[in-house]
């Protein structure tokens, strides 16, 4: 069982390294959306 656990840990580590190599060291977070005020006078009437 220990052999399988060790193997799974190595596979996880390799997969993480591959993802980091493809995407860069850290994935950039998405920019926060800025609310834009809308002057919609048709709905207020």
C-alpha cells in the first residue's frame, strides 16, 4: 500500500509541475469587474 501511495504522490507532483510549466508559475486572477453606471431614464418613467 505504501508503494501505491508514494506513486500517487509522485504522479500528483509531476502533474502539478506540468500544469505550472504550461500556465506559468501562478495563474493570474481574473481582473475584478468595475460597475459602470447607466443613465436609463426610460425605466423610471
